[in-house]
């Protein structure tokens, strides 16, 4: 029977005890590991309580969605690109300083393994895009003995390995975080940077078979962090046509917080390929208000008037806490919203599929 799938994006706010411990340089390592374990176990249990058909580890042990492959790496140092958010706060990326070859310090499969030990539910795993990590290479200089193209070649190999390890470990799906897609149009309105990002990611994706790509997806949003964004002012019409050129099956897109929803649906309808599925964000993670199942159901029903229901799924606009220090949302709010998404999707399924 046809169903409407629903999946989380990934991150859940960490418990306050864990966040506070991470801020203290002298936190005992054994104590920190116990806090990580407690946070992960609680996250998995609370996901199960929402009756989510697919869960994540909530990224409880990731330093951030972006930096996990280079955490504590000697290949990078502070001083990279600074990302400006609409409320004035910034996030600074590190920059590559090592001559290579570039190697991940941690693969996302390590997080997947720990989560799978705690549940029998399907677990999806988020990985960072190679296009995001490409920003590590200094923008206005060359590393002696290690060209940008050499770095990209190493990066593509590592990006493939990051995804493939998760697939081999039985991930329900692997989601590539591509928040820099929308941001690229703010940095370069011509779209040249975005096209280079699409091409670089496809160098990785083209290494997978059609069957493997059925389990792969891309997440695009405007970069939620501390109740703000870095690129919500970029018109979706500039991004969506090129987004669907990525060689994956599943697309997880910000939608609930967008104003002109009908135009977005038409753009998706006009650009999505027959073998692709769109997971619409039906939860606004930047708003403390808890959506009701009924309003989520209506959002899906409205979308199904434009996009075939067999190509629809639901998700959240973004992760609830992509960076480990973000406490702008509580765990309780996050799981209440997830519960509403799950219940609202079931209501829509009953109306659209089982009628």
C-alpha cells in the first residue's frame, strides 16, 4: 500500500548538562562520555515515543553537522570563511593548512553504529556535503604542494567513503546536508558558485548505482541557527531548478517557514524528475509554537494538489540544533513538533491514500 514517508532532518537540542560540560575546557573525559551516552539514549527513547517510523541519533555526539570530519584535526586551523546570520551573529569555518592528502578524522558511520545499538527502528544518517567542506581550502591563496584540485580529488574520495560506510552499515537513508546551496546564491548571485557545488557533489553521487541512490538524499535550507538564518532572503526560484540536478532520489526541503508556498510547489512540480521524491518541511523549527496535526495534514493535502502524492514525503524545515552549543530550542519543544509531524502525516495519508 502506498504511504507518505516521514523522516527527521537530524539534530535535536542537546541536554543542558551536556552543553554546559562542552563549554568547560576541564571537563573530565569519562564524565563527558557518560553525558554523551545519556543524551543519545534519551534521544532514541523519545523518538520512539513519537512513533516515528524513522529516527536519527539527534547528532548528540557530533560537534556540529559540518565539522565532525575535521574535529580535532591537525589539517585545519581557525581563520576560514565567516558566515553572517540575519540576527548579526556569525559562525567561523576553519581553513585547511596541511599539504594533504586530506582525510576525515571521523566518519558518520560511527554515530550510526552507536544509535543502532540502542534501537530496532530504522535509523537515517546525515553527512556533510563535499561542497561544504570544499570551503575549507583558502579562498585567495594556494597551499604549497597541494593544489585545490588535489584537495577536491581527496575530498571526493572521502565523501564517497563517508556515505558508503553508512549504507553498508544498514542506514535507512543517508542525507547529505547542503545548506550552503542557498547560501551560495547570496555569495554569488550569478549561480556560478552553486553550479560548481552541484558538479562537485555529483562527482561523489555518480559513483553510486541507481539502486544505491534510492537511499540517498539532499537537505536544503536557509541555515537555521540560534533562531536565525543565513540565507532566508534568497528566493527559492534561484535554487530549486538546479537543486534537482543532484543525482539523488530524495530531497528534503525547507517549506513550512516559506511565505509563497504555492509558487514553491509549482517550482518543485516543474523540476522534479519522475524517479525523485520531495520531503516537504512541515515543521518550522525556528518558531516555538507547536504545529497541530490538523494544520500539518492540510499543508500536505494542499501540496498533493500540485505534486503527485506518490512523490511526497514530510520532514522538518531544518535540524533543531545543528551546532552543539545551540540552546535556543528545548528538547521538549523539538519532540512535540516531531510528534505533530508524525501524526499530521498519518492524517494526510488517511485522506489522500486510504480514502
